């Protein structure tokens, strides 16, 4: 019996020595937080050196979007962001009948959401895209720095108040909350009136050749507001035409805003706080802004020192430094990706499920928690980095607002050197001998 006890004690000493040696072999990991009942050789750390750099984003895809926006917001932190749109409209059906007599035309836009202040007044100017110059080609991909030729005359210039909760009463009929800008240019009304099933109303291509679209621009604003328009299948967004035939009753037709429309974004960081942080390596804070504004590059300069391990869990934890900001709300989702010559999704997005699903973004993470924290699960990708799969190409991560072509939300997060809310890479690994 005593021999058995001695053997068991000796075995325990050997295991303990091996465990401690394994820890010493890797000074970049710490076992101080591992529960005594955890597996042998498991190490947990969140002390990796993380460097963050705020960068200007490239232009983003601006056509074929699920939603389009216009307006302007300004803050001392982010400067001024302006959104406008080259709106293209589609026919109700091919070979549409003539409108007859056109009485009035409105650009209407149903609210999907509003960033900024309810009640903000903005002056909206409408101009027609010149179909004889550089124009929108429906189905072609455009980016947010694209511009098109405009006709010199102004179709409309009107001040509206942003009231996303208030319904609109027209001729005694209650309609969904929307803005409406009346087009007063008589030549544009005459253009619509002249079309028939054999000319501009033959199909969308024919219509876009005579009416390529309208540029919706905000020329002045009292306050802060960016309106995101609802242009889904049943939305009240497009070109609303009131018309009649003969002595018939006035009727209305909505030429809906088409997916050939193109968004346009401008960002001015002059005199804003963020101007001091753009391109600052190893900064204590980082900035993110949608609409092709700002992204954050994340580097792990000593990650190559981590080797001979199995990555059991890896989580990137991002903290909002102002989680109670409701005027300019933070993004609901962030997106983490790597970029060599092109931006590429991480393996954890495509193969995150143990059952081999093609997509598992719910596992991957990036969703905002009520505390203002975003967490990404990136164990599979980090294992490949440790194994050397990306030795010649891994150039860090990039963090962005998810759907930045559609969402203009902004957020300031803790950088890699922030005193209390730093961006962290939390990993649990098993050391191999």
C-alpha cells in the first residue's frame, strides 16, 4: 500500500513539474486565472499587446442598397457627415399608359429611421440627372464617391421638418410618416406628361433614358438629422404623380425608388477631435463611423511569439466609451475582417458551427450587448495564425460598422492602451510539448 502511495505522489510531482515547465516555456501566457479543475496545460490570458489605429475608410458600395439616406450630422468628436442620394425611379409596369394631364409631382420618402434630432429643419434641393451626360446605368455597381452630371435647373427647393413619428394627412387620408417635396419645375412635369407606352413608359430602360433620376441634396440644416428612407417593396418612397384624364377625377401613381439609386457620402473632420487620432499608431482610443467614414486597424505585434499551442477559445472584446449616447447611437453590429489585397471574412464566420454550416455569424459575434460591449469569437482563425498559415499575409484585423453603406452610426471605443476599457484579446490555449 505504501509503495502505491509513493508511486501516486511521485506521479503527481512529475505532472506538476511538467505543467509548470510548460507555463515557463511560454511567457506570453498566464495561468493565474485558471480554475484548479481545468485541463492540464490550459492557459488563459488577456495581456497580449494590442495596437489600434483609426483610419479613413475607402469609398463603399453605394448602389443596390437595402436603404438610402440623406441629411447631415455634426459633432465635436466626429466632425460633419453628410449623406445625399442620386435617386432613380422605376415604372409601375412595362408599357405604362400615359398620365394624361399631370397636375403635380412630389418626391416622397417614408421614414425607416432617423439619426439625430426629431424636429430638425433641413432645406432639400432636387436636381435632375442629365440623361445626355454621365448618368446612372441601372444594374451597374457604384461607390460612394461617385458623381453624375446634373441639369442646371432646380426642380425643387423646400424646407422640411423631421417628424418620423407623425403621420401625414393628405386630402383627408391618413398616410404613414414621410417627407414630401413638391417639384415645381414645369419642364419636368411636361416631360412626364409627354411619355407614353411607346416612348419613355415602354420599360424601365426607356424611362431611365428620358428621366435618369433626381439628386436629393441637403443644402442647409438647423440641428442634426440624417433620414434613412424605407424603400422596401411596400414603402411610400418614390416619385408621386397626381394626374387626370379628360374631366376624370384626380388620381395618383407612385413610381417607386429603384435599386439603381446611388448613395453619396461626405465626411469633414476639420477641427474635430478625431482629426488628432487618425493614423495614430497604438492609440488609447479608436473611432468608427459608418457611411464609409472611419475604420480601426488592430495589430498584435507579438502574436508570432505564441507557438506550439492549441487555441481552445479566443475572443476579441470591444468596449464603447460612451454607451449612453442616444443622440448619435452606436452601431447595433460591428464587423471584424482581415485584409490582404482584398477584405476577407474570417473562418469563424464561414465555419463557426461544429455542424459545418456555411454561415454562422451568430456564433462569430459583433452584436452590441446592453453594456455597450461587442465580443467576437475568433478561435479558428487564431489557430491558423498560430500555426503559421498566415505568416506571409496576416496584416492584422480591421473593425468596421456592419453594413456601413446603409448605416451611418458612430462610436468611440477603447484602444489597445486605454487605461480602463482597453480592447482585449482573451485566449485560452493548451500548450503542446
